[in-house]
C-alpha cells in the first residue's frame, strides 16, 4: 500500500492541531472579552456554550483535516 495517503493524513493532523490552537485562542478569547454576564448562572451557561464550541472546533479541525490530507495525498501521489 502506498504511504502517500498516510503521510498526507499525518501532515493534515499536524495542520489541524495548529489550526485548532490558533482558532480557539482567537475566537474563545474574543468571546470571553465580550462576556457581559451579570449572574453566576449566566456566566456558567456562557462557559458551557464555549465548551460546546471548543468541542465542535476540535471535531472539525482535528477530525476533518487528516481525512482531507489523506484524500489529497492519495489523489496527488498515490
């Protein structure tokens, strides 16, 4: 079996991790600065929504980018 797809997936995983770290730093930092919660319940709900967003970003960037890298590697070099 050709290793081009697996190498592409590995590169995609590394790029996905980098993208996740950069995206969460910018987006979640901006969301925390924009937090205007007045009560503890509102603050907890806001933090819960941020955790959901973080999981969604992780699934998209770290989950999808290696698959895309695999497909590109197999298509171009496999």
